[in-house]
C-alpha cells in the first residue's frame, strides 16, 4: 500500500538507528514500564494532529513549485498560508479549541496540529485516562496512560488523534558509531591526534573539503547586489537530535585546524538552541549516547558552511511524540532552510507483521505531510540512509518473538520518504604524503563489512547475516517519485534509496567480522581494506566516528552554499536528479561544469553490487557523490586547497 493511502493510528512509530552499543537496525517497539500516578497538579503537554483539508491541492502546489516551467517555481509559502489553504479549517480549529478549553486545557494552534497543556488532573478528565510515570528501556522518563485516550467528541469529529501516552513506543537511536581506540582528551599532551599519515584518515573537516572540492573560502559571490563570501552566509541549517552540545567542543574542532588564524575571522559557533518539549541536556545526551551524534551533526554542518546559522532543535529523546514535535517546531518556525536528521530505521518495523498485527505505518503519512509542508515552505529535509547496507531489517520473528533471526532487505525511514533526501555514501580515499596536509581526492569505495551475529534489540537472541555500509534498496511503502523516473533504480513502481552520497566510513568495531575486508569476496572488494572515519569533538574528547550520520549533516553544509546563492530549494531531490541528468546528457567529461557527481564508485551492499543498475544510480551513493563547488552552482570557483590554508582554513 502506498503512503498516501495509509490510514492513521493514535501512535507514532519513530525510527531506530545504529548506536555505539550493540543496538542497530530499525524501529524497535518498546513497552513503557509504569510506576506511580502523576501528581494531579503536574503540568502536562500533548499534541493533537488534525487532518489536512486539501491534500490533493498540496500535491499540485508542490509539483508546480518544483517545475522550472511553472510560474509558481520556487514561490514558497509561509506556515500561515499553508494553514489557510491546506490545514484544518478555521471553524474546525475553533470548535476543537473551544472544546478543550472548556475542559480546563490551554491550546496553541499550529498549521495542522494543536499543542495542548494543562494539569494532569485536567488531562485525565479530558481524555478519560489516568496518567502514570513510566520509564523507557533507555532509562528516560515517559508519561503513559492507563488506557487508550478517549478524545472529546468535537476532536473525534474533526478527525483528530493523539500521538502521546502510548504503552508502546517506537524508539530511535543515534546513528553515529565510535571507532574503537580513537578517543583522546582534547589537549592531551598538548596536541590532538593527527590524521595526515594515511590515505583513509581519520579526516578532519578541511580534509573532506579538499577531497570533495568545496569552493575555496576566498570565493566571493554576489547576492542581492552585495558581494559576500561563499560560506553559507544568509542560510540556516536545522539539526534535529536528542541532546545539547558543548560550545567548547565546537571551538576545539576549529582550533585544532587553526581556523581563526587561517581565515582571519573568529571561530564559528552554534547560532541557537531550540528546546522542543523541554529538550535534553548534555548530561542526558551523554547518558543516552546522543551527545556524540549531536556534536557530529552540528560540527559537520557548521564546518561545511561556517557562515551559516546552525540551529539545534533539541528534543528530550527520540521517542514517538518528540520526533514529530521536532518536525512541527521546524515547520512552524520556518527558519531552517535545510534540515538534517541522522536517525532512521527499517520501514518494515512499522507494519503489522512486526507489531503483532497492529499497523503503525500510518504515522509515516503524518510525517510525510509534515515534510510536504516544509517543502512547500522551501525547506529541504535530509536524512541518513541507514548503516545496515542493503539489509536494513531484522526478520519479523526476531522483532515479534525475540527468537534468533536474520537480516533481510529493507530501507530506512525517514530517508525513504519521497519528500526527504536520503544520504548514503562511501569511504573516501585521499592522497597521503609524509609531512604534507594534502588531501586531494583519489577515489571512494562503498565496500560493505560483514557483521557477526548480534542481539540488536537486547532480546536474548542474535540476528545473523548483517552488513555494515550505507543503507539502500527499494521501499515497500513509498511509491516511485517523479524525480527518479529518469534513472534505472531497480523498480518501476517504488521509491529507491539513497539519492546521493558523501563520506560515511566503515569497519564498525565490536560487530564487524575482522579484518574489515569485505569478507575477502570478489563481489565485495577482493579483500580491500580502505576504510575511513572523521574526527569530531564530543564531551571534551576528539573521537573518530563513522556512519551515514556523517554524510547527512555534511550534505547539509554543502546545501547551505547552494541556498546562499539561489535561495531555498524545497525538495532537494528535484535539483539532484536534474543535475544528474544534465551530467548524463553532456557525457560526464571531467572538465565540464555539468560534471557534478563522482560516478562508477565500486561497492556492494550485501545484496547487489554497485553497477548492477547501470552507471547513473546505485544503492549506496544514489546518483553519486558531489564535487561540491559544482554541486552548489559555482563551477567557476577555485576548489578548496590544502587544509589549514586561507582557501581551506
């Protein structure tokens, strides 16, 4: 069943990601452990989702906004205009609001949802429940209802439903995985770890900027009649994650590469934090493992576009309601031009087969509509494509019964959503010369690493046959979007993942079959061991990280350079696939400005080899990896040079 046909249920199935521990692929349904009743006077908040009024009209608008031949091309709307044209009608909102207010609740109206707050006693009466304190499997507190909420008649008549208080919560986990043996305290022995001794890193941000040919930091462009540096100035990047970050860590990364000295300006910093539903502290991020992810996301984005504003949307955890609340906050603020989400998980874990007959897939429709709203406002959403290569999913028997299972083909959500750009990727290989900082691009590979059987959810049984690598394949839920019809994606009817790739890295310690050489198979690199990682500062230490958690915020930084020059892009996939087609038509000659993407990258995802679909698309890098100065529409710019120089500070 395609996404636009799915019905709604009163639960949000969040997405699950590869964490640093043994938890890995997709969308685990977790039971909340209940304890004591919530104090009657405690303030409680929850969200009511209301259906769109004109979904077909929204689809038509989006088509026109992304059609260069249309008079509405890139004419974005505001959240207020979205609400007026496509959200629930004013009379419906007023009727529902009045009903809730009459029950002692305060109501804040958004474009297509209502945020409701009140005392626990008032919420209990309004929803015919008893709120209880609960605990998620990750130790985080979580309010749970004694029974399914019974909404007031006015809310039910309007088609509204609640995404909070469920006994079953689909938890997400941060994607980033730490490379064993890399953690070094910032300032230890007076120096930080160096990477300029190997052709595979670990890489600092400026190594990747030289490798991927970002425009030189000295490049100037004219925007609205004003000459300015091409560094993301005027663009805003949003990061959605369940942890705060340390400002000192961000500064440490720039200081390691002597940014302020080489650039002649102060170190960039996080622009602002937005606490959604109270957010999570750095201490909570450390406890949950989210701080490394948040640090990675912020640092990759801000180093890629040091002139951009980077806003961290900090949610309490990656449980159901907080993920959706984060996207609501992003749409309503309408501040971020591009948003990176480094979490995801097997889309099959939303289906009835993975939930003892209960279908949670409809929540993806709600998220899809939030992505569509953002696209209509010009926001580009990016998401990591997953780290279990072409085998993103555990078999249903393991998910339901906790018995020994196998990894099976699948793709990750939210990356598979057609209004989101799925970012996969590779291991970058660069020039390495003793005593030199030169990181000139030599090539990339997307060889996958076979994994040992491991217990991904802690069920007491193992899942076998897994592979580490950028996630990809064909969706079973999302229809093939128009932008993919010009490429052979392996399906004529369904969405393929990913859309594009950048640095990911490989060899996940603890779960990989060692040595990491693709299992020494011909189809998987004939023993190739070129695996790479990136350096990030987190919680007072420099650490090496891998995962598509690297590639998504990296692309966000690059996209900010595009937005700086040309304005908001909306659904970025339309631009990506148009550039891919232009390159194919022109023949892909390296010296031509139309040669935007590196093609022909070898790889294997545990299911199919790169190249099996043809030269224009594969399941690890999508249409390819970018030469960034061309990707951002500045083919005349001088590419960034050697790290720690004025052109690549």
